[in-house]
C-alpha cells in the first residue's frame, strides 16, 4: 500500500486502522468536518470536507491509492426522529460527496475503495446462519433500512475502474468505545445480566482484527461483500457470562426484559435483542487470518491491557 485516504479516521474503528497503517509506515490522508482539527504531521495529513453540503478538498486524493470509508453518525445514541435522519444522511451524504469528487477528477491513482456497512442488514433470526450470499429483504427495522440505503450508495462506485468492497461490521469489541464498555459498567457494579432470553446471537469481532481486515481488503483490492465478524458468534448469555468471568464479577440478577430497556433506551433497545448469526468464512477463504477466534481469549486480551493500564496509572498516582 502506498497512501490511504480515510473518512471517519478519528472514530473507534478509524483510529485503530490509522494506528495500524502508521505502524507499517503507510501514509494516511484523512477528512475532517472541523477545520480547527486539521493537522499535517509526518505521514498523517488532514483535509476539510462537509458532506452535508457536498464540499471536499480535492487535494485529499493526491497520490492516494486506497480509500477506506467509515463516515457516519454513531447508532449508539437515542433514536429520535431527528437523529434517525442524521444517521442516514451522514452515511449517504458522505458517499455521494466522495463519488461526485472522484467522478470530477481528471485523473487519479486509486486502486481500491472499501466501505463500512453493517450486519444490521440481515433479518433478526435465532436459527439462520447468514453469509454474504444472502439476497433477501433487509431486516424490518430502522437499522435494516439504513444499511440498505447505505449499500445502494456504495454500489454507485462500481462505475469506476478501481475495486469496490464493503465490510458488514458486527459487534466490535474494544475497551475504548462501542458497546463493550457499556456492558461492563453494570457488571463492575454487580448489576450485570443477559438481555431477554439471552439466546440471541451476537456476531462479534475484536477491534484489531477488524482494522486488519479493512487494510487486507484494501491492499488486496478485493471486491464484493465481506462480513466483518469473527469465526465464532456467541449467544448473548455466553457473551455476558464470559465478560463477567474476565471482570471477576458474579451475575446475580435475572435477565433484563425487553420492555425495561425500551423504557430506558427507546427504539434503540432493539440493538440489544436482535439476533444475527453471521459467517466469516468468505474472508477466511480469501487468506485472511484472525488473531482472536474465541470470545474468551478476545475479552481476556482486551481487559488484560486495561488492567495493566489501570495498575500503571495507580502506581504513578501513589508515587507522584
């Protein structure tokens, strides 16, 4: 890889991808909606854009060989009608702005385009194992509608000469953000519990494996759809149990009913109870190897680092 342009570079996944690229001494261009946050350091250069207005600094494409698109407002926020529009528009506008800008270029060096998507496209099911060959209707939910619209925009990039791929992301495991820290909070207060029946499938992936997957797909100029999940999905009960073991906390409470979470989170509570058992076989057949295959090892690795960090911080405070 020569030079990568990333949207959403400062987000949970984007920051991990940037760290991995820079560790390989690969130059990164990134786009920001805040002019004040744009900086240029060795190998890491920012450029301004405003997808809502279709504005972008075309200089961001100079010398770029690979594009990774992660732009989009987080879904981990209460789904008011206004915020639903923001979630959808942030994804569609970002892709349309990139598409229009690339189409207007007189020449470019782009070899591959990899865009984020989500497994939320797959319908809620306790029994189906979903592969990338799924061709049915999108899940009958807000998230299903968003992903369907998101992927229609990604398809528009197929008119260009470079490879186009999308990665349908599952539950991303990281202690720096996303769902995992929120699941861990009540457990640390002895209030952890599984949700609903606990039988719903959770197709998870360690943040480092996901970052490596994006880079792998871009570098190999792979095309088509790939599921951004690990090889071994688990039920919500299994995930909750393993997290409690790693945190060394007991599970004392009964499972949390759906109506209770709806009172707290509103429609967004759907994320906690929907079930998608998703396969990673396709990307594995393309030669990608996962570092974290089992949920217990993934959680142990994540919280081992957090323990070291907390111990170090405590030591510094004690001897300060």
